C-alpha cells in the first residue's frame, strides 16, 4: 500500500483500490465538485448508492474527468425498497442509466433486511453472469446473513461493506470474512469525526505529523480494510488521500484496536428490518 491506486484482489480476480471516495449525503454541485476534485488528486474508486440520490451527478463528473473508464472503480447499491429479483434488475438499470456507464464495477445489496436478500442476490448473480457488473457483494451483513446467503447460492460475495472504525472493529466479522475470502470495506471509517479529540490518536498523529483522520485511515489500511472516507471539502479530500507515506508500528496498531467499544453510529443490521 504505497500509492493511492494500489488495490486488493477480490475473490473473483477483479482488482479494487484500497482507497476511494464516499458520497453519502452529498448531492447536486456539492457531490459533483467532490468527485471532480477527487479524480484530479488521483482517486480512482467512487462509492455511491441509489438512496444517495446522487448517481447522476457522480456519473456526470466521471464523464467530464477525462479519466479512462478502465482506470476507475465505481460502486453502487440496491436500496431496501427495491429488493426482490425483478425489482432489483429494474433498479440496477436505473442506476446504470443515471451513472451513464455501460457496466458497474461493484454492485451491493445495501442492507440485508428480513427475508428478501436471497432473492435479491439471485438478481445480482444474473447481472454478474451477463457482464453488467464486474463483481457483486453486500453491505451491512452480519455473519449469520452471510452464512444464510452462501448456503443457497453459487457465488460468495466479493465484498462486505460495514460500519467500521476504532470504536467498532467488528473483529469476529472481520475474521469470518478473511476465512471466506470476502473483502471487508469500512463505511464511516472516521466515525463521522467523533474521534478527533481522542488522546491516543492525537499523540500518534503528532508523532507522524499527520492528522487524527490520517492515522485512523492508515490503521484501517494496515488491517487490510478497504476505506471510502466521505468529504466534500477539497482540502480534506486531499488530506484523506495522504496516508501512503507513513506506517504505524505494531504497538500503535494494537493500541488503536484497543479503543473498540462495539459502539455504532448507524443502525444495527438485525434491527433495521423491512
């Protein structure tokens, strides 16, 4: 992990950057400018979702960037109300049309919910088989969801995107994903700024002349977690990407891991049912 474009290899052989831009709750010119700025800096992975209502702006910025399509990695997700085989296929076409892309690099089930995710997964498998997507995966899936999904399907998810940061390390889930060759990806990797005053992180940041955010992102990278920090501020978009020129020690990694308190800022997947 020496460069912003360095990547992991998913279980189907597709390369995905370790680092990308998240676009949650960013819309209109704000998200368009953020994507434009990120691509200028060297970001090559962009994460969006149908429910973010910004796929069109993301697609327009990608098209205007001049960056070759095969150099980009674009992720989007099917929303809860569109789950089910036929509804998912229709939702995918809407997302692809809004993004203005011939194919999507990674398509995810946004939340497992109660009982439709298996049917939804069949639709994702169809999209993968026909070449409309390069890889398929899930988001916010717990171990029991993954076990239930894989026992009745032909495809192991390439990736699981979950809330993950130093206060919620998801140790058992991470170990399960490693054992089953499922790449783990963190949303809210910076806990939405709630760790900026942490004494341990401030001390490490001072040592390396980095920000607390950069220390957290580096900790996640060194734990082999894909990260997609969200920002619409040009200076922070740049700052977040400047994490490839230092390395945390083993003791520092362990100390940050020790901040875990199983503390969520988002919904627990077993409680968000639909």
